[in-house]
């Protein structure tokens, strides 16, 4: 075999169909099982809802694969494999199966976990930011929480690489929350992502007026006007770290140290 020779695997891989999950803008999603390794996967088939946009949406589907293969983070859904058939404008993505609930439903049952879930969500989006990736479809159904309380950001069908030298002007999607003021100027960038994550947590807070949430001021900074908005997820993460450090009660630790000395 020589360098750059094409390698073909002759044995076909078979999976067991378990059940239907749903139909999204770019694909139909099912649950399948690999019996050899006894693992369950989510399989997303490229099957656009509107067939007249099949060629365009296939590019979105390819983009989702490229984006998810770039990233590996505990708060972002993991891609394991893919199968593409460009000649037929179809393909499949095999992803991590996340056993859990969307963030809204999880918080209804676990309101005391809101602070931790906020920090995890910011961690996930900070990682996307570091890889110059916009999600562009931030809503509760795309922010899942596992049974172990781990945030998983899913569904990157409309994600894209950020070109920091050219403001993205593609803002034709349907938005789950009220549109930010920068849409009037046809702007969509990281600060817009920050706005939508902020709106997600603002809506949760409206349901729990008496919840002990430490980051209300940060959420307010996230959903403010574009010019006044906190600029990056990294800045938000840094503010979280700063607040955590300020919570350390050093005087109490010092007193405990003195008390221990007195007992010697």
C-alpha cells in the first residue's frame, strides 16, 4: 500500500433500531444500538423537512459534522462517527446518547441546581467561542441535562465558523426568544449568542422568583443592549471565577487556625 491510497472497509456495520426521537430542520433523528459493544447512539439522518432546500440544507448538515468533530468538551454533545452519501445528498451522524431532560424540565425538578447549570452552560459556550463556533439555535430543547446533572449543548445544524473580520449577516432563522437590538443592524456574533443564553436563564428565573441564584447581575449584563452587553463568554467565566473567590471566608479560616494553635 502506498501513501494516499484509498482504504475501503468491506464489512458493513449494522445497528438495531430502537425508536424515533424527532424531525428537525436538517434531519430525522432516531435511537440505535450497537449490539457488539452494547452501546446506544443517537443517529441523525439527513432528511430535510422542506425538500426544495435539499441541496442548501445538505451543506448545513456537512457543516454540523465538521463543527462537532472539531470540539471535545464534557458540556457539548460528542460525535462518534458519520456516513456520507453526497451523490444522493444524504448521510448519517452517530452521536452521544444523552439520557436526561431539557434544561427547563430539569430545573422544574431540581431548582437548587440552577447555579451549577449556569456555570456549566457558560463553560460549554466558552469552549465554542474559543473554537470560533456560533450555535445559532439556543433554546431549552438544545440545552440538555443528563441524569447526573451534566449540561450537554446539542443540535448544531445551523452552527458556523465565525469570521471575526466579517460580521455575519445571516439572521433569517426563527428565534425562540425576543430578538436583540443588533438584529436591526443585521448583526449576529458572539454577543448575540450571549444574549440568547442570558434570555434562556432569565426565563427560568421568572418561573422561580424565590430561587437562590448567584448570577442575576451577570444575566442582566448578558441581555442588555448590544453596546452595553458583556462582550465574551470568557469575560462571563472570569466574572464567575471572581465571584467564587470573593465568597471564600478567609477571616473564618484564620480564626479556625488560631483556635487550633490555642489547643496545642
